[in-house]
């Protein structure tokens, strides 16, 4: 291999209107056929770096860059002034391709089949139809999409969508491929497919840059690590050297081998204090649910998602529910606050059957944190967001409760920020704070760990434990078995519509 | 089953039908067109979608026309009945009939097109005709976004109910709820649009280079001839109408 | 295939002239059609539906709207273009959401006005016209109103540039003015193409004027002058509310907002002047 495929030197990069640069002092020179991992916690600037490398964010229109980019014989020098070269995104991204974490944003939304979506980038570059056919077939074979070529992209599963986005990026044959959290929220089967694909691309001579907040198996396969902490590259070198370094720890990178990042005290508090558990706070009795119930109660439900399900959670207890994708975990959780109504059986909160109470009222005793926190937020500032509806519950005490909840998730310093401006991990913590502030008797969490770095996971663990100690019942649904074991008193598995001890 | 219509053939047919009907200005012709379109819709198997959609649009318009012209038509001579200021005239009823049937014919023809056309084929056909790709993008993207919005609104409402938002009957509280739902909806859509713009540019959308099309839409010569004939007929109808009723006092 | 250049040529203002001509031609087509229609309006509609006026109104207004779209669309940056489907969807969906509150307004221009505020008059005009064209896919009766919708977007953009959205109470005033002009321009379509209005409430107002002996065109114009300004004042206020509810980083990312100081307050993070 001769020299790096791309050489990037970022002295500083600042968004328009900001005074503080989001990226500083980063050097990157991935060589052909090698894997480079950029590791950093949430808000470390990984995505900004990836977009800058891949031509999604251009120096000039997107912000002010001082530094240099070198691709083949082309050397571009940026000083942050008006005379800087302007990158042609179409040409640049054909050779340095970026794949976002949210694969759906990669799609054009205007193509009706996977094959046409793959071809979109070629159409725009004026490639003749015959060549397009060949390239689409080749890329589909590479990404394992051949059987799905005629499907509507909107109907793909998360893993298939991720592979389609990858296919859209590699169809132009880029020399450098930048992958942003390619394994996030994939189940193990989906993750293996992506890892194989990366190996194949490396073998074909592509330089791959991985952006990740977890030092997972894929990151361990890298030959070079760069640790990114609040926009600055604090360390760089081979993985063996950096593993266990204080820089990695500081940056908030999740190390899967050590799940109890703050030694899981979870099991220690197991029903401490109350020698005998009182009546359960949350009870599900012979619950059954099948899609199709709600509209036509008389019709035979097509698919029974939950059947004869029993669950009792006592005060101070933390229960984790795991299960494969599509096992009905989220469906189960939505019964707890009445968003879904059971076809048979009953849901009791604090001993009262919630049938007949609207969700908005059940919410006074049940707090549910959703998978997509952005949809749960609607106010102008973080403080107003947490304070929403508190006055009715606590009266004059409301302001203190709001501040306490913000402090619990480490967002006190952002009280005046707009929720939409926070990074997605902070949005998740803010949504958690809005639920915590109401001090519900039951706390229900849907995949709470997704997108959280080590610091975020620590805050989440502490908040969950504090809630349990206060005497609330906690139910969480997660695909992260390690986290479930470390935090929960009981881990249950949902399969075949029933719960059993995992 | 007939060979599939090229989307531009269907579009030309529907548009020319609407133009000719407007130019003809005869309720008999309009009713004939309406019936013909209804038969075509039934044969295409979309009558169950087209007719209710048309009814939702046309019913309020027709009621409004009937009340307006049936009761208040000061130009009318032949009074059939009168209550105070309201006067039912033969001319008014005829005027309402003319306009209602004309609008019905045009709406049905165009709706038949929308409900039968394959949007991907239309998009690809428009792109091949060198229409600005931006126009094609806005059309296709809107049609793709619309059904997704409903699901998004449901998710937002559920997330907010889970935070203790209770929807009550009062007007003010409902307006407030609409505001609370609009903010995350608009914000989410605009954020998605921002990253989509970057992705589109990276995939070469913004470049001015000539484009090609992956999807092939067959366009048999017979359909080209049909389109030319339909356009000629529509142009002829317009010219005749303009010539016949060119208003006196205005020189062409 | 030769490797395309990785950089773009320095920014130039080439090819702006042809676009400007198209814009002027589009505006002229709309204005000319309106004047022609007023001058030649049939004195006596009792002889039958005004087919002549309907064809002229349809042809002239649609031609104007299409010219405006052709002039504006190809030069819009992709970041503005991707907002248009959002605006179109908002026009449709927010209109329906408002419909559930039972208020007697249409609110079908909120997205158009929002784009105009963020991206300027040209983008607003194109959004309005496109909105009518795309919406006509489901409801063909909105197609003839494309020119009026374009005018709303254009005027909203002008109002934003002139600082009408910097004070919250000015936005409805600008909306009121826009409503007057938009109502006047749309009246010939309602009168000559549809012969009335589709709403029962608006129909009642037209009936009242007809009972007083007005011509149909005059009655519909007067009705439009009553309903449209109210509707647009509320729509402008809602669009302003939305614009201020968005994160400042999102709104100030638009060069139009930064350049003309469209919204009150400083750009995020800029030091105090």
C-alpha cells in the first residue's frame, strides 16, 4: 500500500454564528485497505468530522475551516476566508463517501424501489443505463440486497436500511468510506452482516473510517484509533496502546467488556429496607393483545403478540425485559400507561385497574420514556420542557422539582437552551428528566441506553436506582443484555407472547 | 387487459378532457363526459376510490352553487318562486347546473388520472422530458411524505399523552394541543430536511450535469400520436371558443 | 469517464438574466390576465357560463405560475428545495389539523408563508405555486388558484425582508394586506371557473351581496375582501409563532434570515454588538 488515500488536517472548524470551534487539532490519514476508528462520546464532534470528510458539510457554506484536505493529487488549503476553495459535493462524495447513523436520511425519498434508490447517485452523474444496471447488480450482491431490489425502501427493516445506505455510498466506488455508528441499534445478526461487508470492502482496498462511541468488535479490528473528546483529538495510536488509557475513559467511550462502568450497585439494593415486599405497584394479569383488536373487537386477531402474560413489579424493584426484535417488547410497555388497551386481561397500577382512564391521566402515576425522545419534546427551552404540567401536580414546589430533575440528568447548565439544539443523547436524558420530575409510581423505559455514551449511561443508571430507592417500580425494555444484567434485579425474556426468567 | 398507458398519455387525456369540457360550455356535454369518466373508472377498478374522493370535493361546491344561484340571481328573468329577497329563477338554476356539471366533469377526469397513474412511472417520465429535476423531486417527495406524516402525528400525540397531556373538548385547550403537536412535527421535518439536503448534494443531485434514468417507461408510437391528437383537439376547442365569444369592444 | 473537478469554480452571477426575464414574464402574465378579465368581464352571465373568461383565467394564471416555477426552482439551493415538500405537507396537514378544531378558516398557506420567511420571496412564490399544483393531485379544484398562492408566498417573503416578522404584532398586519391582494387576484377564478365558492359560510356572504344586486364577480371579490385578509392574518401569525418556536440555530442557518435580519434577536452565539 502506498501512502494514505486521504489526508485531512483540521486546525479548527466553527459553525456560522458559533464562537467556539466544534473541532480542533485533528489529523487523519487513512491508508487504502485499512480501518481507522475515531472513538468519542456523544457530543464529541464525530458526526461533524464525518460530514466534513465526506463532503456533506462544506467549508464555506457550512462553517469556517482552517486546515487542509488532500485527496490523490488534489490538495485543498482552507484559511476560513472567502478565497478558500469550494468543494464540489457531487465529485468529492463520489470518492470520499459518508454513511450517516440514521440511514433513512441517506435516501432520496423519491425512488420507489431499492434498485432505483441505489441508482439515484448514478442517474445524477449521467451514467448510461446499461452501466447503471451492472453497477446496481454488483452493489446489491456486495451488500446482500439482491433479493430486495424490487422492494419499496420504506418497507425495509433497520438492518436492511443500513445496508441500502451503505450500498448508495459505495456504488460510486469511493476510495474512502466514512461510517457513522454503523452498528448502533442493530441486533447481533444485522451487526454481523455489516462487519462482513466492511471486511470485504477493506479487502478490495477501500480505506474505511469508523466513527463510534463504543469500542466494540468492529472498532477492535481497526489498525489505528483516534480518541475524540469534545472536538479535540486527545490521543491516537494502535488499539493495544490506547485500551485502558485515561483519554479513552475521559472521552466517555463505552467499553463493552466492562459493563458496570460505575460498578453496578444494582443488585446490592435489592429490596433493601422493606423486608417483605408489599402489594405490587404494577400488575399485568393474563394480558393478551393482538393487532386488529382495537378496530374490530369481534374479528379474530390476526397475530397474537402477547398472550396470558403475567407480570408483577413491587415498589423499589427494577425489572428488565429483553427479547428479539419484533417480540413485542414495545407493545408490552405501551400497555403499562394505556396507550394500548389489552384484548383480554387487565393492567393494575397501584392496585387500580387503568381500563377506562385516558393515558393523559394514567401518566400521573406512570412515566413512559419513548424510543425516540425528540417526539416527546415540544417546548421552547429545556426548563419549560421539564416544568410542563408540574404545577398541577406539585403547586409551588414545581420549580424546585424541575431543577432537581435537570440536575439528576446533568442538564442544569442547559436550562435556557432549546431542546432541539441538544445532541440526541442529551435529548434522551431531557426526556428522562421530564418523566422523572413527575415522580411517577411506575417508571417505564423503552430502550433507554440507545445513543448514550459512558457518561450518559452512568447518569441513567443513577437516575433509575434513585427512582427505585424512592419506592417506584421500574420496568425497562432493552436489547442490551449486559446493561439489563448490571442494572436490574430481575431480567425477563419476552418470547412467544409470554415472559420468563432469562 | 390493455397495454399500460404511458403516464403522460393519461395526463394529456385528462387535461385535454378538462379543457374541452370547459370550452364546450354545455351541460349535456359535461354530463356525458362525467358518465364516460365514471365508466372508465369502474373499468379500471378504481371507482370505489375516485367517486367518494370526488364527492367530498364536489358536494359542498354543488350545494353552495345551488343555494347561491338558485336563490339569488338578479340577472334572472323567469321567476319560479320568491321569498322576500330570495328569488328562484330558471336562469339561476340553469347557471348552477352548467357550472356544477362542468366542474364535476373536470374534477373526475383529473382524479381518475391521479388514482390510476403509477407515481414512479410519472416521475421517471417527467424526468426524461427534461423537466427541472427540482420540480420532479418536490412532487415525488411530497407524495412520499404525506402518508408518513399521519404516522408521525400519531407517535407525537402518544408521546405527549404519556407525559400527561390530556385532550379535552374545549376550543382553547384543543388549539393549545395543536400547537404542542405542531412544534415537534415541524421541527422534526425541518431537521430531517437539513440532513437530506446534504445527502442529496453528496449523491450528485445539486450538480448541473445531464442526468440519466434507471427506470424504463415504454412509450409506444400509438400513444404519442394519441397525445398529439388530443392536444390538437384541445387547442382547437379553445380557439373556437375564443373566436366565438370574443367580447365586443376588445380588438384581438 | 474523466474525473470531475473536486472543487467548484468561484461563485459567479452568470445566467441570472434569463431567469429574471422568466420571473418578469410570469408576473406580467398574472397581472395582465387579471386586468384583461376585469375589462372584459361578461356583462350578463345569464347567457351561460363564462367559458371564455374561464379559459382566459385558467390559461393566463397557470402560465404565470409555471413561468415563476421555472424561473425560481433551478437556482434554489438544495437546502431550500428540500423544505418545499415539508411546506407542501404542512399546507395540507395543518389545514386538516385546524379543521378538527372546528374553526371556519382554511389555513392552507402556513407552510408557504414559513418558507417565505426562511428563504425569501422567490422561494415563497415557487412554494405557493407548487403547492397548488401538487395538491391538485388529490383535489383538482385548487389547481386554478396557483397564481394566488404564488402571490401569497411572494408577498410573505417581501414582508419578511421588510422586517414585518421582527415584531409579533406586525405579522398579522402584513398578512391582512397580503390577504387583500391575494383575495382580489383569486376572485376571477372563483367567479368564472367555479361560479361561486366551495364553503357554505363564504357562499352565504356572496349570496348576501348578490341579493343586493351585485354582479357575480363583484360579489365574490367583496366576499374575498372579507374572508381572505382575516385568514391570512391568522396564517401569518401562526407562521411567525412557528418560526420563533424553532431553534435559533435552525432558523439562522438560512442566509436570507441572517442577511435581512428577518427574525428578532441576535444570531446564536454572536458576541454582543
